[in-house]
């Protein structure tokens, strides 16, 4: 089971370290608006696929909260059926869906999953998301505060005891 934060499921992107920092940076600057996963990852963890409207807590390599995401779309399809608009929304510089298909299996293979792209049974979960809140450093490693676009003070996604930075 994946870690929970304030009752929400968490999301960790990439391998700990540089890859995670790079991918999280792409999310936080709005470039990365989608992520792919394979059914086996969910089965291994006893998790269900995300649902539209679900809030996910984005964690860094140290499992510290750095943002909250709203899932805006989810599809399951065969690896060779992933559309270009999804590959582009991953924000990682893929030049075409073929480029995404050539490079992306390495991620899962590095985790021990055998990728057989031509098999229809190889299901990919693709989730589009929108950044709701971003952690803001206030010089205190113990206080959890968040920045958000807009300005509403009563956002339901603020952390217990925390406040929205303005």
C-alpha cells in the first residue's frame, strides 16, 4: 500500500534522487501534467487505479509533501494505444508518441517489470492532473505550509494546522 498523507494517497515520481527532483520540478512548474503507470504496480501494492476528482499528495525522495494534485482524467489502454496528447502532457520532452513508446518502458523494466509493448494485456494507466497546491519553504522544516494560485483562505486541501501562503 502506498503511503497516505492526511488521508490522501501519495504519488512519488521516478527513482529517488536526481530523477525524482527533475520530475517533481516539471510538475511544480506546470510542465508535467500526466503520469503513466502499469496495472502490475497497482496489483503489487494492493491499490486501485486513481479516479477523476481524487487528490494525490506529491512526495519528494525523502517522502516529504511538496504539492497536491487533482486527478482530471484517467484511461487504461494497451501500451501501443497511448495517444500523443498523453505522451506530450507527460512533459518530459518526448518528440512523438513513438519516442515515448521507445523510452518509457525502461522506467518499468528498471523496477523489474517485463514490458511487452505489443501485448494488448499490457495495460497502462494514464492520469492527467492539475497542481492544486505547492509546498512553500518558510525556513522551518517542521511547519507545513502551502502556496496556491488564487487566494481563497478556506481551501479544503490545506493541511491540518497549516495555512495557505499568499
